[in-house]
């Protein structure tokens, strides 16, 4: 099996009290609005398919790095790919290994085992070429025998419990079911699956999330979503035991201001990056993702998370796979951190122990325990430095040379508290 030589624990501490230093905005004279409660957002990274971790050394160095940096949460999806269903011991071996390393795993139940001839026939009858290619290794059609699937799922979760892994595993039902490429049935099929899966998982008293909806759905930018919207509005499904999950990729199209979802309280963003698709040849996207703009978008998302009680954000994704075109990883295929990861760490260092927000007309502050972020909402923004506060990091290096730089929209500095 694979080896990663480390073990760290990541302890989450809420900061219940910390006196904020006030101030007035430099252009419009006003009293700043301050939140007094520190909130914690948990960060994690997406691995990809559960089966990708089998004997794949590309993950070793990145996993070691994020663990040392205090990140103990990861998300994996599609535990029932064809190779894992044929070798079920691998499912538990991989998950047990992650748990032994001290990770909390968000397991996205987003594909289905082929349990009978009808499932095989449904797979054989796929005509869409892109879906047909995917069907060679996974099966996203609704199960033809629903009760058999639920029995299979319950046995799977029972074995996790017997192997003492379940206490470190949370569950997500679905992965972009509103996108035809990721769920090969209709909305009514998925809703039936979600309801049945919830009944199984609730027996084990582990956190449950649903449904990993797309950015298009989250921004009300998709036709034919009424059934899913009605489902999310159904208070009989979402409760203290089940919370909403969704994805957010701005794609130079969306902002956090355009997110329109009910049930946001205690929700999670199970995938986030600046683009939903990025290849090694997408030079403009790669340069943008690995610039200060990544930190700017993350700051905006943290404001949204604070104001809507979003509890977790999972970045997509941890590492580029060798030989594949995808280039959304925060680490390259040699395990080296990209600039996007370094920008993430800058922001994470401020908010990791909890943060609160101060709002002015032209900027906001994300105030952590020891540092704060000043983020410009408009152009030509000045801001106060109080007492012995000083700039320790910034959107661009030249800003750190100025005692009081003038910020343009989306620019930021990190200051001491």
C-alpha cells in the first residue's frame, strides 16, 4: 500500500473573546460596523476519486505538507468505482489509512455499484460519448434495484464502523447531481436516492451533507432546477442531522453576492477554486489562479461564510495527477506547492483560529487573533493603522514598502493586531 510518514492532530479552537481595535475609514468619515463573535471556518482539500489514492505516491508529499500546516480535513468521492467494488477490501484499506494518518474524511457518495445485469445493461446502453467514456470506470446511473443498493450501502457503513474508521468519516450525498455528466438520471431519481441514503446514514450519528450542487445551481443560473429547489426547501429533509453542501467556482462569472440558496446555515462548500476547469494549456487561468487574485476571492468567500454561517470550505483540488491534463491542483504532480497554496496559507494564517468582521464603506477587515486582513471594496482606499500595527504582507510586494498604501478594489494587506 502507499506510505505517508507523519501523524499530526489538528485541534479547532473557537475564540470567544478578543478586543477589536476600532478606527475610521480614511475617505468617508464613519463609525465602522463591528461583529463581536469569532467564527471558525474549517478548511480541507479535495483528493478526487477514492481509488486514486491506491498505490499513488503523488499524494504523499502534499498530504504531509497540509498536515504540517494544520489542515486535517480531506474530501474524496465515488467510493464505488468498478475496481473498488471488485476489490472491496481496498475501500476500507484506503479509508482506514487516511483515518490512521489523522485526517477527517468527507466521503461523497456520488456513484453506485453495479449489482445486477440490469445495471450492466443500463451502462452498455449509454450513448453520450463523454458519459460512455466515464462509464468504463464508474457508474452514475440510478441503481436499478434500489433496495439492493441500500442494503449494499448499509453493509459498507457497518464495515467502516467495525474497522473503527467511522468516527472520523462524514458523509455527503451526491456530487453535482444537477449536472448531467455527474448524475445520469433525473432529479426525481436523485431525490429518491438522497432520501433513502439519509435513512441509512442517520442510524450512525455522523454528520451528513447534501447534495454538492453546482455553482450554476447555487447562483440560480440553471434551467430545469425547480425540482431540486423544491427539494432543498423541504424542511423534512434538511435538519439538524443533514445540512446543505454546494460548490462555488466563480469562473469569471459569479460572485458571492449572486449565491441564492436556502438552508445556508451550517452548510459547507465542498468544492472551491477560481475555475471549475483548468488544463495545463490554460495559461491565463493558471496565472490568474496562482496570483494574489486567488487570495482576494478567498477573502470574499470568507466574508460570505461568516455572514451565512458556512462551516467548511474544501479547496479543489490537492494535487495534479501525472499524465492528466487537469491543472487545478494546489500542488504539482511532483508534490511541490504552487503559488495558489502559498496565497491560501497567507489568508489561512489570519483566520485559522476564528475571525470576526469589521465593515466600513470602502473596506472590510477580517480580524483574527493575532493578525487582520484589510480588503478594499473600492478604488483609492486608505485605512487606519492604530498604535504599533504594521503591514506584514500584501497583495503586491511594493505595498509593503509603504507605511499606508492606497488600495485599489480587491487588493488587500495583512496587518498585525
